[in-house]
C-alpha cells in the first residue's frame, strides 16, 4: 500500500472514530451522565473529522441546532478535502 493510500485510510478511520465519539456523547446525553466537552467535539471535527461529525449530527440528531457546530463541521470537511487534494495531486 502506497503512502497516499495509507493517509487516505487514516483519514477514513479518523472520521469513523469521530462519528462514534459523537454517538457516544449523544448516548450519554440521553442517559444524563457526564458528557464529552463541546470543545473536544469541536476539535475532533475541525481536525479532518468534519465528515464523521456531520454524519453523526444527522443520524443521531446531535448538536444540529448550534450554528458553531455546523460551521466547524463544514471547516473540518474542507480541511479533509484540502488534505486529500494535496495527497493525491
């Protein structure tokens, strides 16, 4: 496997992890137990995890009312696409 394929795989795995973390936070919210801080969720989404975070927001109906989450999700998606562009060009 070439380096560009490995990095793409890592980005995919990262987005799956972010998706799962958002799902865990939603589960904790329903049970009213200790939650993952919003700052952590935002950092995870911004660091190339925007696709996983956005998908989790849609599927779990989590953090979709907060405009700053939607903004960071978008920026995370853009950062992922820019990274993929530079990897594959």
